[in-house]
């Protein structure tokens, strides 16, 4: 305790809030995993899925016909292809700027998030929803949502990186806000497509947020020690 308390006093408010959010994300994921494993969330999950389908025809999603196309477009933002393209684009920028250590940190955060997502899916191996037809192709297990988790990891990591490039607080908030919005829309679209239960999405968000924040803290600590290049002027 003698070493921990001085260390905590030296941390700023942002770091303390990030640590609190990481702990909250981990706690929420554990709570959801326990509920899913015990089957206590199944009925509510299915009712929420059915609420997004036409009461007269479960083959059709709720809303006008064009909304299904919007759902497919939004869910693509959380796909491996889209996330890889975005990550490669930012990695190219860091490479051009010769920020090689920052590039390695970015790749470690995204690839680490991908491996964690695959590990969790294999560990829980929850079947996909069967109460409604799938409107999007799926081949892996359901819990947690890989699209939701990887969207949180990639978009929040990149949003944080962009926020470090500018000095204006408004722009920092804008970048992080866009990252949160994209993550939210991807998760909602997965439920609308009928390929995930709501608890899968919440678990993906909580795990992805915790991982992204942890990587952000590590990046800040390494930059403070001069191990990683600073991304802001």
C-alpha cells in the first residue's frame, strides 16, 4: 500500500476515469457472461429480437424496406475488411511520418483485440439466434459480438490517436464522438440483422471499450517515458 497510494496521487483525472471505466467494462462483461451462461438473459434477448421484426411476418425486419439495406451498410463498418482498411490507412500515415513505435503500438492494439475476440468466442461458444432469420452471413459463434468488440477497439483507438493530433478540445471531443457513434451503430445493426442477441452486443462493447482504454493508457505511459513517439505537436 505504501507504494500504491503515492502512485495513485500522481495520476491525473483522465487516467483515473479511464481506470474506472476499464474496471466497469470488465465487471459488465463478467456479469453478462454469467447471465448468458446461466440462461437468465435468453428470454429477454429473444423478445428484443422479435420486437425488431414485422409482427405479421418474422422474415421481414421492422420498418420500411430500405432500412434493411441501411442495416447491412452499417454492419459492414464493423466487418474485418472495413476495419482492416481503416487500420491500414492510419498505419500508412504513421509510417510516412516515421512514427514507427506508434505504428507498432497501433498494430498491437488492433491485432490484440482481434485475438481476444476470437478467444472469447471460442471460450463461450454461444449459438447464434434462431428465433428470427439472419439478414447477414455469419460463420462464428455469437458471444461476444466480434463486430461490436472490434469496432470499439479500432474506432476508439483511432479516435484517441486523432484526438492526440489536435490541440482544440472541441476537435478532440468530435473525433471521440464519431468513434463512439460508429461503434454504437455497428452494434445496433447486428441486432437488427438478427445475427446477435442484445447481450452479445453489450458484451462486445464492454470488452472492446476496456481493451481500447487499456491500450490508450499503455500508449500514454510509453509516450511519457519517451518509448513511443508523441502524436501531438
